[in-house]
């Protein structure tokens, strides 16, 4: 078709995170992925993924330095489908208590907190690392992107967790020891997960495929 443009999935590259493995996982489920560093270019994409491993402070500093923080916020307001992964989920919150106090993107009201200091004493090592369940609220509708995770386990690596202010923004939960935490949060065109779908084998790939085909 003359003039037809294939819109791609933007994978935000802010100098941190396991971009290669996330990109390969997205491509495996049919996404046309490009790494994006240019804030002005973000509007040219159909959907956006914010991955991340590392420190919250460094993530936010990199996003602000490049203007990607403003660009992401603006595109989310315009309705662009968004997926945050691990640190990319935490960045959505109002603020984080990781090594101080740092402002987030303020897209999902709430905070990022550390697992209780007593966890290791009780036999629960920090970071929380490995496979764990995904739990959905009884009787509540399951988010379409997360539907493939019913009765599945996913792979986590994290020491901090999100506490959304609004219970409706909690899309799924998990627990480490006797301590529940947000497995997934979201609203409208936004969904984000604390685990690593690119490391979660078939369940993770199925979730990524649901995101690639999601039309909020």
C-alpha cells in the first residue's frame, strides 16, 4: 500500500538493563522492535517497553537527561500502550526509597520500598531471586496482557517492590515468604510487571505476545 508505515515497538534504551534479551523475546513473539534513545522519536512508535535492571536513581537520572521521562509521560497520555519491566515498573511510581529518596515518573501513585530487613534472619534472602507464583484477586477480571500467567510461575530478581496507593492499580500479586507484593500494576493503556518475562520461559513469552497484540 502506497505510503503505508509499519509502526514498531520502541524499546527504551537509557544505558541500563538487559536490552538484548528483552528485544529477542519481543521479536520471538512477532514484535518489530527498535531501540530508542531519542525522546523526539518516541511518538513515531505504536507501543513502548521500558525495561530495566539497576538502581532507581540512575534510571531516573538517565531518563531525565535525555528527555525520555517527558516523552514517555506524554505518549502515555496520548494512549500509547506501555509495558514496564522490573525497574521499568518501579519507575512509574511517585517515588522510591532505594538508597535515599528519589522522584519517579508519577504515573502510578505509590512508592517503591525495600523488603523487610528481618527477611534474611527468617530465611528469606534478599534479593528475592527465582521462580514464584502469580496471584489474581478472586472474582476480579484478569488484565488481558496478564491472562497467560494464570496458574503459572514467573522469574524474579529484585530487592525492592511497588506499593500502589490505589488498590485498583494492583493487577496481580505475589509473595516472598509471608510478605505480599505487587507482581503487576497498571491502568488504562499501562501495564507493568515486577518479574522478568524474558526470563520466564513460555509463560513470559505468552505474556509478551499478549502485550504486542493488546489494543487498550
